[in-house]
């Protein structure tokens, strides 16, 4: 009887150790986390302007000249990436446009390329009104959100919390103190960790998001505990019940 009870205790302890050793595995875990967020709060980051890149999809809208437009924000038809017309920036960083032919666009900001097109089209259009739009400026929101998604940035400056709102907010297990932002800086991916639980630094952490950013919300470790406990409790109860029966029989 004593041996049985001893074995029972050892078995339950083994289950507890197995159960307690389970740790939830989050994406993008690293041994050293980047916590110096000064770059995110700098004037350069706040004044960021998107530069056109290879494989970008552009629309060029010219007021009252649909024949020269490639997609149009002025028309009745949709000019988005899925349904609208657009032109792809080729591997040389160029696009081909009606009347003016090939033109270099890679490396230009949207304002710069708009001014350039106004100059070119002014040769045969008086005071052209031109709108250039990049259709594929996207941000990925991953992890412990109610609706993780890839979101197209229609506006130039979008704050972090607005995008989290578009993802329908955090789920129950979200670790809001360790929200990760992964951003390309000078060709290298850098990780920043943001604490969204403190109101006194809200204006700092509600940073402007840039196209290509990845926002990742990790889970709390308690999620793994709750999931494992839900699966293990019936087995622990069964073992305990068998132990009680054996103790009564003995």
C-alpha cells in the first residue's frame, strides 16, 4: 500500500513537471531584444516619405484625361490593386506611361514623381492635375489579435493603434507589454519592443507605421498553461480516481 501511494505521488509529480515545463512558442523570439526605440521617435521617422520600389504597383490619374491615365481616382471605377488598372515598376525601376513612354520612378517619393510627371505632361496638357498612388503599401499584423491581417495603407501617416483597431484589437491572451515592431532599416531587419500598457508613454509608443512593417503581438505564457490544463485535468482526475479505488480496496 505504501509503495502504491509512493508510486502514485511520483506519477502525479511527473505529470506536473511535464505540464509545467510546457512553454508557449511565439514567433520571432530572440535571445537579445532591441529595446532602444529612439529611432522610432526621431524626427526622421515622423517625417518618413515612402520611396517607390521595384515591383510596386502604381496608378497615375490625370484629371479629364482618362486616355492618358493608368487607373484613376477621378473616375467612377475602382482603382485598387485587385480590380483597378495599374502599372508595375520593372526590375530597372521604370514604368511605361501613355504619351511619354518609359520613365524612371524607383527611388522617387510620390511627391517627387508627381512633380516630374506634371513637368512631362505639361508639354501637351495645360496645368495638368496628376495624382500618383502606390497600391501595394502593406503592413502585416500577426499574433494575439482578434483579426490578424495584412492591411493596405491608403494614407501616408497611420498610427500603430489605428491599425490594431483595424485588426479588431487584442485577444484575451495578448501580451500588450511586449508588442514587437519589425522594420527594415538600411536593408537590415530590426526589432523594437513596445509597451502598450502604460498611458503615460502612449504618445511615444503610438508610432507612425511604415509600409513593409510587421507588427507582432506575442501570447502570454499563461495561454500554454490554460490550454494544457484543459487537456490534462481529465487524465489527472482519472488517475486520482483509480488511486482512491485502489486505496479503498487495499
